[in-house]
């Protein structure tokens, strides 16, 4: 089973990125043929500063490797290093119905709000389809908000196959079990666009300060509280052991505590949990040649796979 996942380098990864997606995708590398890419072409729809984009790509590679992506088991590469994907994107565009793209939510949401929606955003689902189809992907783990784009990919592949024969393998969207819905510092979904994130890497002291500023309700300390409805508890359980979770859950139901104590517990648990990855990242930062070697080897393997698919597609539609 070949599993494909991409992540945009539009900022530093945060707890929501990891517990909501990255952790589950990395776990799949042990049992499947994993292809993981840093989607810098997609990032161009929002980032227009070259140095910023290059920095985010570098950080994404360091973060993914530090978090446990194993280049001996999975293929890690940068999207723009595979020109075959861009060529495949054009071939898919020639048969893509306009109405199919107009219904995609990313474009619709921006257009409905009067925000700038360029051609890159409009055709984003086709490039995503090319990303998936270029590697004969079987399984694409996604969040619920991305299922529509996988359906677009399947529609495009199905249409192409109907015209030119069984060229593409039909991929499937999979909602990965274990993915957490991670609340931000304000209780809403953790997202860079809401400025409510908690960074995976960075200065531990700054992270602790940000944790201590997490918003909480104003109920009296003596009141019992339902932990399952509290976003601070939801964050704590991401890092804590079952024994620790049970202990803190009992504190909530008993009452007579201050949220400051829970925040300190959260900061301590997060620091312990992330420390091994932080050390691995520092080692990788000090060995940039090794990181580049991993990305180059990943790109070579990905180009071979994408090249085989592209030749098959070109031959089918008359270009070879």
C-alpha cells in the first residue's frame, strides 16, 4: 500500500499540525510505502517572499525528520524538485471541468468574502490531484476538510481513464484514526490564521509563557468542572500518561483548584514530551549536508516513480 501525504511550508509547525496530522502520517511509515513531500508549490499561493519560503521549507524538513520521519522507511522530498508533477498537472487541466473547480470550498470561501482568489488557488485541487496520481498512490490520509479535494482527484482520474484507458490508479481518502482536534490558546481550532498556536520547536521559556497566557473561564476555583469540555485539559491529555490524565481529571471533578496549576502541568508535560525531538532537530541543524542528502535521495526516488507515471500518461493521450 502506497501512502502519500504533503504538508505546506507556510509557517512553523505547531501542536495542531503534529497531533492533528503529522503524528498519524509518520506512524504509517512502519507498515506502508510512505511518500511525504513538502508542498512548496502550493505555498506560493500565500507566500510571496523567496527567502521566507526557503526558510520554511528548510524548517519543515528539519521538523519532520526530528519528529520521527525515517528516511530508511519513507521517502521525503520537496514538491518543486519533481517537475513531472507540474507536467502532469497540465495534462489533467486540459480535461478538468470548470464547474468542478468552482465548487471547491477553498476558492468559494475566499471569493464569497471578497478576498483575492487567484488562478493558483482556483486550480489548487488539480495540482493536488497531480501530486497524488504521480506516484500511483493508494491511500491519502487527510482531514475532513480535505476529503473534497480527494474526490476531485478521483473525478479527474476517472474522466481521464474513461477517455484514454486505465492509466491512473484510483486513490482513496482515509480519515486517519487517532488524529486529534487540537484547540488553540483561545479554545478555537489551533490555526496560524487565528494566531492561537503553540509551537512544536523554539524557545521552551517562550512556549511556557504562551501556555501560561492560555485563556480560561472565570468560574470560581471551588467549583467542580467537566474536564471533557475544557480546552486546557484537552491540550494536557495530548502529552500526559494515562495515569496523569486520570489524576488531573479527578482534580477537575473535585474542584478547588486554579487553572494556573493545570497550565504548569501542561508546560512540564509538553517540555518532557518534545525534548527528544528538540535534541534530534538540533543535531540535524548542525548537519545540513545530511538533511540535503535525504531530500536529494527522496527526490531521486520520487522522480523515478513520477516519471514512470508521466510516460504512461503521455503515451495514453498521444504525446509519445
